[in-house]
C-alpha cells in the first residue's frame, strides 16, 4: 500500500451546519459540494463532510446517535509561531467557535490548544518548534545542527 | 485559517500493535518514532499513532475504554483502477487484515471496500472514476468533456 491518504471523511449530524462551519467560520473553499457530501481540497488530499448515518451504513456499522466526547482521533493544524496559534483562537472565539483547551505550553515542548467543530471533532492548533509549515502548507522537519 | 491540515492522530490501544500494522502490514515507513507516538509522512501531512488515554487527556475529554464500532470518521485510500482495489484486499487478507466490507460497486458510481486497523479505525480503499491519483499520490479531478 503506497504511503498516501486521499480522503478524511468526518461524520456530521447536519451537513448545512458543518458546511457553514468549515466554509464560513474556518473560511475554506469547497472543492465540490454534492449537497449530501462536501469536499475541501487541501492540496491533493480531501477532508469531506457526510452524514453520520450514511457513513456508518457505508462501513456496515450500527450508528449510535451519540458519540462519546472523545472520538478516537484528532486533527491538527500546525503553525510557524505561537502568535499564529493565539490569533487563531481569538478569531475563533469572536466567531463563536467552541474552545476545548486554551492555547498553552505543552509537555512535548510546543504550544497548543484545541477547538471542536459542530460535531465535536477535535482540532488542535499547535506550534511545534521542530517543525516548519512551508509555502505549500506542508510539514517539514527543521534540521537540528550538531 | 489557511486551507491545510498537518496531523491526523489516531488513538490506539497498544502502540506496538498499531505500529506493526501501519509499518509492516501496510508497509509504511515512519517519519519519526518517539516510542509513545509514531508519525508517518504522507508528503507533508502526517498520520500519527498515540494512545487513546493520552489523546483523550490532551483534549480534556473523558476516555471511555470502548469506542462504538463507528468512530464518527473514516479514512480513504483512492486508486486509479478497480484492479488496484481488489489487489490490495487480496494482500490484506493474506496478511490477516480485518475486512469490514468486500470491494463492490457503490451507489456513487465507484468501486470500494473497507478494512479496519487494529483499533477499529475504518479505511476505505476506493476507485472513483472521476478522480485520478497523480505520481505524488495526490488527488486530481478528471476533467469531463462536454
């Protein structure tokens, strides 16, 4: 299996509420919107929004209406500075975003906070001093000198 | 918020079992392995494996030992042909992978199956005839002619 991933589908309770959050609160532009499923293109890999019922059915699992607060995964948006993390949380708060954890210094040497989307999917916003986000929005490890 | 995503952290029950699956069954090479957390680089965005307990604590949510079968999200690996989907499932089965849904024609016009990783995270392997995976492993929409 080649080292790649094409789609990350997030199950949602209400596609209109979820689309509004990603398109308007976060400000992302959909790659395509088929009404029941919305794709965002992050440079060749795609988060998608689709109903919990449809997604559970697709994997042949029963759909329990209420997921636990912890869904078993998180998504992270990394920045090149602590100030970018702080700025993003200020803007999210202004737009009514739900903050799970205020930005703070964390045990692994970085600076990080969490917000959640309308379906409780957890997003970390973090600055890792060993990492750089390049102009294409991609991760690069900062070489350490000896 | 720029249109990007850096890390997708998958909560796991046993980091050694999960690492073995991604590194040996799927055949991916870690970008870094800090023992308690393992990162795989998919060209500038990183799936990571980390303990359920640690991840739930990080987002300040209670950890319920057992997640429902449906975790609220799925990951998808897209291919350029149906044969690639079939081949991958044959190999996964040989290696003892757990198949959730055999590859089959699906309502949206593609061909798709699902397997799960050792922690029950659902992976779709799909061929979407409107999509192409380029040499960099990235999605491109196939232009439709009028």
